[in-house]
C-alpha cells in the first residue's frame, strides 16, 4: 500500500539486459500511485520494480520483487515458434505460433528453398501449419514465415535450417528359422545380369551392403523375373512375398509387391514383373532401392509385421534409365571443365542442341537450348549432376560435378 510519508522511485528494463530506465522528470509522488511506461517495443519481456525512501531518511529501502510482463505482439512482428514437428526424406511438417491480434488476417506466407539456390518457393496458407512436400533426402533447406497484415506480409522470421534424413525401413523378421527358411533368391532382370544368392537359415539377413548381391534393373523394363527357393519341413506350408520400394519413399506399398504366393508346399515361388517408368533412378552409392523378400510358415507375409517361423531378407536394387536409342557416340560430344564452377562448355554439337540437367536423385533441375556451346550452371548447388544433351544426331548422357 501507498505510504504518504515516503517518496517513491520506479525503474524498468528488458529482461536479460543491464541498464535500468526511470521516468523522465521523476516518479510521481503520493497521493499519485501509478505511472504509464511508454516507448516500449512490441513482443518484448520487461521487468519493473518500485522502491521507497522514508521522509527524513537518507537510506533507500530495498527494491520490490520484479514484476515481469510481455508487451503485445503486433502483426508486423515475425511469428515466434517456427519449428518442424515431423520430418521425412521428402516432407517437412512445419508449425508456428498463430497471430490473432490487431490487424490479423489469419493468413501467412511460408517460403523455403534448398541452401544455395537463389529463388524461394512461396506458399500462402490460412492456418499456422503446413506440410512441405517434394523435398530431396539428405539435403539442407532453409525457411521463413511471416504474417500477412492487411494484405501485405510483415517481417519474416530468422532463417530456420533443416536437413532431410535418409530413408529408413521398418523392421521385420521371424522368431525362428530352424525348420522353414529361404534357401535361394534368384533375380533375373531384363537387360541386366542375373543375381543368385544361396543362403542358410537366418531370422533376418541384410544383404544391402554386399556388392556381389546387388541387383540391377532398368526403369520401365518388362519381363523381369524373381524366384524364391524354400526349405520346408515335411508337409509344412509356407507363403512368400516380395516387395521393391520403387519410389524410394521408405515404404513397401501394396502396389510395390511383385510376388505373393501360397501358403503351399511348393519348393519355389516365382513371378514376372515390370519396373515402373518413374521408378527411382540410383545414381549414387548411398541412394538405392530396397527389395524385401519374406517367407512365412502357414501364411503370406504382411509388410512390417514379424512372424513366428520363416525368414526375411533385404537386397539393394540399383535402377538405371532406359538406354537411349540411336545414342551419339559418347566420345563425340564433350563437356568441360569437369568439375565446373560457373559455365559448362559443350563441344561437337549442332546449333539446335538442347539439354536437361538432373540431380543425383533423378529430379529435373533445369533445361533449355545450348547457346554458343555454353551452359550457365552458376546457380546450381555443389554436387553430382547428370546432363542429357539432345543433338540432331541423337542423345548423349554425361555426368559432371558442380563445385
């Protein structure tokens, strides 16, 4: 309570800072007991204290415990709380604090880009959450968000960086493989070498890191064959299922199951299948497609579901593009320098040649006509790329590294 026989002082400051501020002209004295602090900044946390000095005393009493308060956020202030709640190799679920104060429109602008790329992808949304799609795995991105205030974006948040993870597959295995297991897997791709793997009993086997067991396939190819040899106890039945994650999204979808057989007593299970025309193209050692083979006693295996008796095996599948018909001799068209930093030179092409540049993940990055035998690659991020050059005599495909 206010004491008439005392004088008062008030002071305030932003929390975490050192200097205090006091009223210009002094603190109001009794019978007045209030003061309006002006000149504060929006959405900043402050602390305020009051102290008294008894009349006739030269000693100031201790300062009161600080009262902490935060000023109201205005629309132009960047939204706090920007973060990612779920991140996959190709998507990012983004949230931030909603703004409902004066001037609020309920709309926001989220912008994102791959680090090193000059242009932004801008998205206007009417809620404080958005899922970014179409990202590339193991790639670093940056993003910002701003309120839309009366039709105009306010200030953007500081840059928020994130890196997409690589693909991780669900665990799946048998409890025991003592009496029923996969004894041989034979993959016979169209236009590529056959892969045969003879194995002994194991609840789960990972062959994705064994180069001799890699399987090569061609995008859009037909007539590919898979055969699974089974070892069974007398009279036992077993079912077999095989999936290939053709789109490399980390899931074995039902339309990616290339074989479902049994349960029966047959010693083998086989199927013929096609590789989708848009299947993921494996251009790097660490980005590949996985084939999962599973055999289960008395049932057909269900993806990501373990079972009592049988076996599960995983394999690396490398998918390449269809061979180019009437391809130009690879030695006739030359690209240099390689690695390149700004301009890629192309030699021995016609005046109407055009190009398409793909990322290591197979995504089209840029395309156009080749002018004066030069292609500007200055805006590309550092990494490995594949360039298709279409000339009057045919098409050639080459790899280059952007520094």
